[in-house]
C-alpha cells in the first residue's frame, strides 16, 4: 500500500524533465518541469541548452524521463516492481 501511495505522489506532482547529456553521458535537467500526463502528451522533439556541456541537445519522450536521478533503464529493480504491480 505504501508503494502505490508513493507512485500516486510521483504521478501527480510536477517533476523535472531529465535527459542524458550526449557529450558527457550523465543525467542533466532540461529546464522543463511538468506532470506525467503533460510529459506523455508531448509530440515531437524539443531542444534545450545543456547545463553540463553547454551544447544544444534534442530530446523526445523516448529519450528523456521525469524525476531526479538516473534514467529508469538504470534502475531495473524499479521496472520489475512496476510490472509486478500491473500483473496483480
Ligand atoms: Zn550536454
């Protein structure tokens, strides 16, 4: 129950849009902040000036993610937990 409550919080609150810098290979903020439903509604690429390397990067909802920290693909434990929740 506690886990589902945390997911609820994560989906309702405005979070930073993060992207992996193509030059340095590390997570950077795009400067955008939005809710999950707003992020999911984005169509097409967007650009931002990287705070890490200073270059312009282009991101889409497939290459960017919401929330602080590393991209979801770096946290397989969380993905397993999510698929478990869906199967119940
Ligand atoms: Zn960069």
